[in-house]
C-alpha cells in the first residue's frame, strides 16, 4: 500500500453554483463558467482527500476521477493513482503514475515520488497473455466485458489488475464462449481461446471456415460451337474476376487504414478503446471480410475465364486443365498445360 502523501491539486478557488455557470454561458461570460468548473473540480478533489484519509477507497477514487474529468490536473492524477493502488488496481495505478510523470517538469519535486511508485509497481503487475487457438474462424474477437482486445495485443503479455476475469470469445456463425481467468499479483497467466461450436441458426458462416472447393469447369463445347463465342464468354467471365480482385484489393487497403486508426485509439496497456477506435475496429472487420470474399470470387471467376479463353484458341492446341480452390483467407488458381 502506498504511503500516504499530501499531493495538492492546486490553490483553492471560490465556489459558485452550477446554475450561475449556465447563465454565464448564456450571456457569453466564459471565464466565469470556467471558474465554476474549476471550483467544482476542487470540491470533488477535497472530498476525495477526505475519503482517502478515511480509507474509503471506492469513494475517494470516484471523487478524484470526477474531479479530473471536470478539470484535469497532474496532482489529481497522482492522487487517483495512489487511490487505485490502495484499492488493489495495480495496473490502473501504474498507468496513471506513468501518465502523470510525462506531464511533470524536470524540476518538479513530485517526479522522484512518481518514479519510485512506477518502479515499485512494475514487478507486482499481473500479466495476461491471450492467444487464439489454431484454426479459429476468421473474425474471431476476444473481449473482457465491453473492452475488446485489439488484434495487435493478442499474444503479448499485458499488465492487468489482479482478480477474476471473464473473457468472451466470439466469431461470426459461432456461439460465444466464456472463459474464466484469475490473475494474481506478479504472475503471468497464459490462455488459449476459441469461440464456441458453429451455430446452426447463423445466417452466414465465417469466410475463413470455407473448405477448399474445386470449381467445376464447363463441359467441352460441341465442335460446331464457334471458338469466338467461347473467347467472348471467357473475356466476360475473366473481366468479372478482375473486378472481384479489384474489390478485394480496395477493401483490403481500406481495412488496413481502419487498423491504423484502431491502433492509435486503443491502449494495449489498459485494453481501453475510444468510441472512434471501436468503430474503426468494427468497420475494419467488415472490410476485411469483404476483401476476402472479393479475392475468392475474383480468383474463381478469373480461373473460369482463363479456361474459356485458352480452350477457345486455335484448334489442335495441347489440352489445358484449369482449376481453382477457395482457401482460408484467399484462393488458389492452377493452370496445367500439356506439352
């Protein structure tokens, strides 16, 4: 437990009512309203100090957090970090101390205290390593309550607060699976996760779960059929395949852009994402699925088109065999020419 220290937020300001702040805003008196907000933050901070000294940590942390949201201050962040450590949320406290240290000037007397707390907390942090089992469906996600693990965080030891966790593993077309994990101070816990069984009522199944499928080739046309018609059909079908590949490339690039936003808006240390980060992650998964479907459909259509074009060329050429197969995350096109 952190030794009690007095970390003042800032000098006290005169308090005024919230109603007066609303009136001030109506008449454009922004400075008055700002003073009202700061005064409310000061009052919450003082209530937090009283609760902390009384060892009512839940109330103290609630007051410090509310004060910091109204009027952010490094002193408030430090008090909140002390409070979170006292109530056992070690990773939260560690992250708050680190955030405060970044804002403290080189000559600030609080720097030594803050660095000492960071160094003391580091070996005490529980770590959780979450990995996906082999062969999980495309689009599998892992979350802890409302907090979703970014894909980049999977397989990485992440600092966590001690205690019980319930991980929820989900995938399109599969039942959700819950996994209970208990994290202890100073220990690293590894867990391999996978979604539940495939759901019979699902409208669609995961694209990555598609088994390799050979595409049936059209039967050899009668000798009386014009080779020009076959060439035309081949170019049309092949053109459709090229469009599909273009869709796959375009949506794939867009998915990478969404991933970049998600990485910027999500904290791997605290597993917290902003709303923009959540939205980007959801859009990225949709775009990735569309990209995969585009590539697969494009490859299949291109394969059929190549077959029609090649077999529609000059009569008497050696036989050509063309086949395509859908694979998890893409497709393969095989062309065999007999010499």
